[in-house]
C-alpha cells in the first residue's frame, strides 16, 4: 500500500473503524440482527488531476430478519439501510477515482439445512 502524506495513514484505509452487530432472538423461530460499520476519513486519489483528497467519514447500517422452522430458513434484509453514498477508494495511484458502492439493497434468502 502506498502511504499518504500522513505517516499514520495508508491510502484507502481508515485510521479508525468501529463495527457492531446486535442479534436479537425475538422468539424461538424469529431472529433479528442489525449491524453497522463506521469508518473515519480515508485518503484517496482524485482523477484526472491526480490529487490526494480525504473522503468523508462513512456509516453503513444493515438489518436482517429470519424465520426458522425445522430445517427451513426464510429471511429478508436491507443492506445500506440509510442509503448512504458509500465510496471504495483505490489504495494506490492507479488512475481510478474512488468507486461508488451499491446503494440500498433489499434481499430475500431461502435456505434448507440437510
């Protein structure tokens, strides 16, 4: 990884990161989870003028609800619940600006345990 102008930071990586996950068993069959990640500022390159910039801190919140019955699992969730504009910085000066991550996503999950 290329070092940014600050000797305490590397390009594309946050100086601080806080993550949490909170599972809750609502009933024997119904389970809910919320998790999130807070990233501090990150150094990245901006193109086409090739300049180092600081990306704003980001917070991503996700939630998931699952129903279990015997071996069957049925779940639904939302990733990036707050619909934040998340960026993925490149950890090197490679000619690409920070890429946008996916916005809010809804998903369903069906599973069976053998």
